């Protein structure tokens, strides 16, 4: 990993020096591949951020359940309101929205728009998945899955 990071950083610095352009990836991509490459680069960055954000939200929800509802872990099912992942994911999304929206919309860059849309898509996706597949408790009661001990 370290070797690949060193090689990528070296290539980035050499490319920036050769093209004599700004430090952003979009400017380098625009110089090398044309105007459509900046849209592609921003979309890839937004996709990566969406994936990382999804992983962090899931990790946060698992840690929060362990802290605020440890009986859910020992019982193998969500106990009470604080035992559900959805509560923490939606709560974290609500806390993130003011950070994103605190600037005027005219000041936001394209990737910020995509990140904001990504958060909304994540919450929508989790709600749709919950509606289609049912909750963890429902799956255990119907015998679809066995509780994790």
C-alpha cells in the first residue's frame, strides 16, 4: 500500500509540474482528457465518498447499539427504540445535513451536491430495504434467519 501511494503521489506531482495547472484532480483531468473528464472524476469521488459514508454510518450504528442498548446484543434482537440501526443512521444523517447546508447553495461545489444526494439516497435505500425485506425481528419470528449469538 505504501509503495502504491508513493508511486501515485510521484505521478501526480510530475503531471502537475508538466501541465503547469492547478492542484485539483479536475484541472489535471481536464487538461489530459477534455471537459467531460472532470464530470467523471467528480462522480467517482462522490461514489467513493458515498461508499465511505455508508460504511461509517453502519459502523457508527453498531457501536451506538453496543453503547446505548447492550441488551439488544445479548438478546439477539433489537430491544427498545435504541436497539435499531435505523435510528442511529437517520439521526446521524440529520446531524450531517446542517453541516452541508450551512453554506449558501450557490457556494457549494458539484461534489458537495453529489454527497448531499448520496446521503439522501442512503437513507432512502435503507428505508426501502427495511420495507421490502422486513426488520431483523420479523425475519427471526418468521424463521427466515436464525439469531446471531
